[in-house]
C-alpha cells in the first residue's frame, strides 16, 4: 500500500480551511496540520516536514503568506501553492519572486486544486531524483581522499565513504548510517546527494539515498541492507533496477 502524500494547510479562515481539508481527504491526501499563521508554520516545520504546503497569502499576523514563503525558502525545500482572493498585479509580482508551484484564486475549486497538487508533487519528485551534475570545483566538497569528518559529541570522527550504507532524511537533518554506527548531520538529503558520488550512491526514495554496493537484496518495494528494510519510491524503482546488474 503506497504512503499518502502529506499536505499542510496554512489558512486563517476556518470555513475555507475546513473545505480544503474535505477536498484533500476526497483526493486521498493526508492533511498533517491546519495552521492559521506564517509564524505557526515556521515553528511546526521543526517537528514535521510535509510533501506540500497550501499557503494563503492574506494571513493575519506579522508575516503574510508571501513573507512566510520567503522565510520558508531560506531553510526548507518544500513545494508550496499560494491560495488567495487577491488577483491584483502588485500581489502577483510579489508572489512570483518566491517561485510557488501554483497560484490559485479563491474560491478554490476541486479540479484546479487537484491538478495543481499533482503537478507540484510530480515536479518535486523529479527535482529530487535528478542526479547532481559532476563539477570540476571541489571547493565545497565534504570529501578528502574518499573520507569526511562528522561531529560526534565533543569530537570529529573520520568516516570512510566505503563504510556508508545509507542516508536518511529527518526533517532538516540527515542520518548517515555506516557499518560502524550512525551520525546525525545538519544538512538536507538534497544537499548531501550533490556531494556523494553518483556512481556509488543513488536516491531510492524521497527520504533515502543508499550505497549501491551495500544492497543485499530487493523484496517487493524494499531494499535489504544489513538486515534493515529501506523503502523504494515508485518514481525511483525503474532507475534503480537499471543501475543494478540483473541476470
């Protein structure tokens, strides 16, 4: 059974928020939270990261929806769709700078909302699975001769690339699982994906990147690595099978 996409709503009109919830439920999406301010959203994202945010522009409080989107993009890589009753040119000019996935005018109808969500989620998945392009500059690389250092309590520990089994996204952090233990680092999986060599590592799920050499087996829609099950996302499976040597 496939996991439902998680959507967070930021809307300060209770009637509209309730209507959005009902529409999303009928579309088989999971509404993880309904919030009424930009400040509440930025706080909530420290606990849980949704797949998509529906963000009202005309929010009460210090931050309107556009201000909130600007703050959001500084830290998170989460697609969002603007909802607004405002269709004037100045609002549109402010909004488009934040690069929303869509801009829907209220009252929002079910079919345009469904289409906008599907396109936003598809684009997000495609962006996540696009392999990092090789670069000649190593100025920002984490690696020195196939190893890197991570903070572990009050010391820095050397991690050899060959010891890494997988990486797992945990909100705005990442867990690096190795043959000797695990480390939590304050980088997103998307950023780490650009650093790890694409010849040896591959994104197999929106939350996982694995070392191809560490794969012991594939069972249904899961990888088996060191007796642990790692889910394979639908959009990643065909590319994964192409990379593996199957006879």
